[in-house]
């Protein structure tokens, strides 16, 4: 999960910034409404050249060897869901933001806000999960903070994780390097984290084989970068889903991004769950997926590298960058139709019937 | 599920053949899920030039009258009330803001996924009055009926419903009766009938439309190839002047529908006149609580009276859901009305026509939207 993610505001100039007097849940949805919040309120106050790049991690200290710094908060409910829990999510989210920025994770800082009355066993379970995920990602939690708040509406635990990683000299992954002809690759089936959490939260009575894909991607990405050092750009499609990162990529590189629906891997159980909830699988969050952009000459090598790793067995090409300066993302559908792909707006609200 | 390609191609060929050389045909779907499915798969971009697919009053959020929205917001503001609603409703702006804004002001508004969730909430919080915002067609109305019955069985005195359940067939009938014309003069040449609703009401429910108004009706599933096949069938019927009801979704839709659900509906509800957004009053188009269940009517419990119905100025939602206007005909579309700041419900609901246009087919600057309905997409 990336907190400071946004579209380039200028490309959306025709949409009036939504005036708001109070925070709505949808401001935290990771969609266009989150962009409005950041662009109108946060960035004007905190902006600087690193923050305004709005990448998954800020790159600092270029003169002494570039470092990537990232921070995320986790408020997921329920705390435990099929395939993961808030602890695993916190480590994976932060490690993945570093990895897709081209950085090797060096250490993670962890802040916990605990609610009065939280059973010790729950906290221990979350901490065990943090330890396991950190071991998987080959990173340590090197500092932390704990606060306790009064019993309220809170779910029990909120986590904030910050991570720092080293970027090798000469590497700079940035959407501005994307060119027509570049190939978009994803490392596996999409939509599973968001759907697993939504089902666990909203329809606990529904039994599903769906599991969150939450996984640290540092190993997979490390392997890819060793074999294909000239990866152009990467991003993890968390909140806002594949639609969010693909539309964002198009807007920020300025080229037309074409996705091929029939190539986008989605498991049948995810497709059915999304249908039941009335959601577009492209809009749904992932926590163990990465969208990789490579030059056409690197396509085969990148696929081979990704497929050599357990988290990339199902890697495939899902689209291309086209020679058209409209900055839009378009989906070529299975019936031979076309439609545009936009960043989702706010909260994902399941439909009525 | 990826469609078997030959089905899509074959159906498109049938559709093209049926419309070749003939007049322009306009078919209406009356189901929010069809609206979304059509736009999501880029259906408008593959239709022959002569075929238009119009979205009718099928989105439950969109057809809810403004006064009913205002009533929900008022109920949510009452002391001790917890209002339970399906997701999409919370963002529809009323005259005094939306339920979401009411929640921001401190009102207790819960998003639920079934009416029974609201009953469970009432049982768990006997100190709160739980009001369930009952919206939707025959798909959700039986669940409300079951919830009301469960509340009585459990002796709950803190559960009520603010009911605006609707019946789809009377609305389709009203559109035909009023001779609804799209702005370019096209009438409705047939209906793509809703898959989910038809499961409950059965295929026979559409017979009066075919018999009395000569409107062909084809019941369709939600896969793109099923919708294309339904359109091809409709085009064939329309060209040959045959008004029939054809069930192309027999896996789940039977001629008589779900008898158990119908019995549940009949026990708790009775048909009555009600107001629809854009369509005004339509006889027999509501499911209202029978007198025996009045104790569960939130309007009675809290003495709520619907305010005057007053739709947002310049908002064309009413015309859009009647098939009389396209979203892009609305002066607000993409300017002051966006999914971020919706003015009308069609931009709020994920199944709303305006939201689907905005999300899936809005290629150009809002001032020059591409006409995509007639398959004019490049």
C-alpha cells in the first residue's frame, strides 16, 4: 500500500477538485478521491522534489548512494483473513514498495497503535506473523514504537511500517522512461487480496477458497533485476488495483497503454467473487503482485526470470505501450471491444443486487 | 469465464444479418448489472451501427425518488437510530446531503450486505432503533420480507424498514404506454430482460408486455456473449414483427420463477402506486408492507412523512433512466457531476448509466464525448 500515490494532477485538470469539509471513508480508498485529498491538502503543505515524484518510495541521498524510503499504515479489518493478517500485510506492503522502486530492503521500522483490551494472544499472533514475513523478505524490524488508545470503535491494532532500501548506482525506475513498444508484464493472477479481505469482512458466512496473495516481492524482483537490469518501471498494484496502476502509468508517461483482457490472469474463484460483489477485478487490491514494464527486447528474458521464482510462475504479458500521446489506458476486451480503464474513484462498494 | 469465441462471433454475425438494410433498432436493458456488464466488456463498441442498447430504469439506487433519499437522511439523523443500507445508497446526495455526509456528522449509518445483517444488528443492540433502507427490485425484496418475518419471530421491537422496493414490470409497461422515445425519435423495439429479477418473477411475467404492447422480450444472462445473443434474438424478432418472450437464461430462470420467494413477497408486501425518479408515479409499481406488518414500517414508527419530491436542478438522471437522454446530453455530466462529486444517483451507483459512461467510455474531454451507443467507437 502506498500512501502518497496520485495521478499527475494536471492531466485531470478538467475534473474540479472536490471541495470537502470533512474526511469521508472514500478519501482513504486509494482512488481518485485519495488523490484529491493529497493534491488539495497534503502536498501543498509538505511538497518537495522527492515527495512530488509520488513514487512508491522516495529516493534520497543520491550523493552518498541512493536510498529509498517508504511508509504505510495498515488499518485492515478483520485483522486475520485467509492468506494473511495485518502483520504480514504491513511487512509485505513496505518491502514491496521498496522492491518495486528498485531498492534492496535494508530495514523496517514498526509503529503499533493498540486498543485497550486487546488480548495478548492476538498481539502475539500478529507479531509472529510479522517475524515470519520479515524472515521471508530477508529484512529485520530494526526500530519501533508502541502506543495504546482507549477502547473505541477501533479494530484492535493499527500498524505503521516504514522501510529503507538501497538502490544500486545507475538504477532509476521512473514512468518518464516508458516508451511506445514497451511491454507490460504481471507476475500472476490479480484481485485476490482485496476479494479475500472483503469476503472475510462482509460475508464471513461465505466459504471461499480465495486467499490473499500477500507476499514479499523482494526476492522475485531481485531475481528479475539481476537477469534484466534494464527494467523500465515497476509498481505494485495494491489499492486501486491493476486499473489504478495502469491508468496512472498512462497518465504519467503520457503514452497510450493497451491492456489485453484475455491475457490478464484471473482465477475463476476471484472472477466469481468479484461478480457476486459487483466489482471489476481490475479495480481490486493485490499485495503480492507487480506490474513490470520492460523493453520489447527484454520480454522473453523478463518472463523467464519471473517464472523461475515461486511468486512468478504465472507471469505473463498483459499489454503494451502504444505510440499515441493520449495518456489513456484502454482495455481490449474478450469480445473484441474496447473500453477505457481509469483509476477507481473511492471506496469499493459492493452493489445491491 | 472467457466466452467461447465462436459464440461471440456467431452472435455478432446474426445481429448484423438481422439488422442489415433494416431500420435502426433500439433495445432497452432494465438491469444495472447488464448496464455495467455491457460497458465493462466494451459491448457498445462492437454493436452494428443500426443497433442501440439503451439503459432503462434498472439500477435500484437510480430509480429511488429524491424524496425517499431525503427521508433516509432524515431517519438517520433521528436520536437513537442506526440506519442500515446497501453500499451504493450512502453516496446519493439528497437535499440535506447524503447518508455518507450524515455519517460524517455523527449519524450511525452502517453498510450491510443483506437485510438479515440489519436484523442481527438490531438483536445485538436492543438499545438502538435499527432502520433498514429497503431498496431494490424483486431481487432484494424477498430478503426484506424474510428479515421482517424474522424480526417478528424474534420479537424485535427495534427493527423497522424504510421501504422503497419496486416492481420492474409496471415500469417497463409505463415506458411503453407513454410511448417513450429517445431524443432521436427511436421507440423501444424490445427489452433485454434482467437475469436476476427474472429468477424470482419468472419468464411469464413479461407476457403482458409482448401481448399488449407488441414488445419482444428476451431474458439474458450477464456474460457478454449472452447479451450479444439476446440482442441478436431481439433484432430477429423485431425485424420479423414477432412479439414473443424468449428465455435465453434457462439455467436459472424458469417460466414461473421462484415460487417460495413469490410467496414470501406476497405474505409481507402488496403492490401499490409509487414515485420513481424521472418516471413519476406508476400504478402497482411498489412493494409496500401489508397492514399486518405496519409495525415494521419506519415511517409509521417515527412519524416520518416524505418531503416534497424535488430532483436536483438540471440533473437529467430521470431522463437517463427513462431512456430519454444520454448521460452526455446532461449539462452537468463530467463537469459539476463526476463520480467524485455526484449530483444525481446515476453517477453514484456503480450500476448507474452515467457512472458506467464516465468510467468505461469517456475518452474525450467532457465537452466532446464520443457517441459510443451506436457502436461508433473507433
